[in-house]
């Protein structure tokens, strides 16, 4: 497996609508290897999600995964999921607020409101159709990654760009107390992502 180079904001690949993955293409060893690399790259950079356009591949596939420290049993966790050609449908008008981050926009956080619960229709890496309902943080990550497939980044979803912050300022002025604990874990001065933000 390989760690792939992550496209940074300003690269046109992040702004175009990605192409669907055909059943034939999905079955190829090359594409299966690409999915493995996407997973590997997400884990290397401690993201909780990564979409193919973020590694310069304009295809409708994304991976999501969140494993939290057992010290925080209340923290949001969800298993590794490969989303091929995902289609999301909001299931509620209720919004969830999250300070999102993105591997393609390093070092920043912004406050975004999204539907709290969504239906996710997609295919898995074998091409089998899947339908799930996700909510809360899991729903935020699924929406953030699916947005990447449509050339959308979280800035575009912000109601107020004044609620954009560098990581350090986010932690100083906006983070909730449990996020401070995470900072202790990572060590002072570390700017490693805490694994909580969508990527
Ligand atoms: Ni992102």
C-alpha cells in the first residue's frame, strides 16, 4: 500500500464534480489497490474520512472511519466504511453543529451546520448496494466526504466565515472542555489533528 499525496485547497481537482465509478472499474485490481491506498492515507494523516478527489483522483469514492480513545467512551466512533457512488438524503430538518477540519485545508477549523441525520445509499468495495442511516458526528463526516465528490469544501457550507479559525485559536477560544483533554494527549504545542474532525 502507498501513502498518497493530498491535494490542497486551490487545486482544481477539489472543485470539479467527480466521475461515477463503473462496476467494471470497481472490480479491477488497480481500483481495489487504490481503495486500500485511500484507507492507508486517511489513517496516516489521522483523518476520519478521505475522498478520492483529495488524492487527485476524480472518482466518486470516499472512505470514513473513527476510532476513539477508550478513555472517552462517549466519543463518536464508527467503523471503516468504503462509500462508492454515495447518495445522501437528509432525514431531518434538525441541524448539528460541528467545527470541521479538512486535510485539504490544513490547520483550520470552521463552524458548520448540517442535517443531523441522513440516509446513505452507496455501494461497498465489492459493488454490493448498501443503505444505512447515520446521525450525529457520523452523519457530519459522511456529508463532508460526499461533498468532496461534488467539488464542495466545508467553507462553502459555513453560514458565517467569521467562524473560521486556525487550530490553535480554535482550541483557545472555541473548543469544548473535552477537546482540551485531547490536546493534553497529543502533547503541548503539537498540531496533530485530534482525529475528531472530518477530513
Ligand atoms: Ni475534507
